[in-house]
C-alpha cells in the first residue's frame, strides 16, 4: 500500500487573501471535491487577532488537510496527507490564482506501508517540484 503527502509552501501571497476565511474554505472544498476525500466532520478554523493569519484543520478518513497563513510574511503553508494514492493536484496553479503567490514549492512524500519483515526498503521517499 502506498500513501502520499503533499507539503506546500506558497510565498509572495497577497496578505489580504491570507486573512480571508472564505478563500481558504473554497481552497479546502476544491481539494476535497477534486481528490474525492472524505471529511470526518466540520473543518476547524482559527483566525489570529493580531495578524489576521488563519489556521485550518480538516480530519479526513484518509488522514488530514491543514493550513497556516502568515499575512505578515505573505506565506501560506499547506499539508495534505492521504493514506491511499490520489491523483496529482495542481497546487502551483491554484495558489497562484487564489492567493497571488509568486513562488510555490510542492514537496511530495510517498509513504509505503509494508510488514517490516517483508521488506528492508526505506519507508519514506521525498520528491520536489516547482
């Protein structure tokens, strides 16, 4: 069995978009819909009073989707972990469209689940795309 984790860092984002809960909700909804993920309840959101940054967490049957925004730095960090394979999602295009990001780094970690005595292969493999 193979799982996949996406670690996404978007830089140069519009600070206003990073404080906009509606935009973040739309991002989560689009990811969940496109990848056919199954939320285990409502997404939890917290907006920080001083900076306006937002933290969001959605527990999934497949694992989790989380984000943290830092308007003061123009930065958005997103993490999606799925315990089963999923198609590639174009984080670069969506972050550019929704948050006006001028740089998006996507790291993909492939997680392989095997009985330890069956394989001595590494259980973690990381790749990068820009």
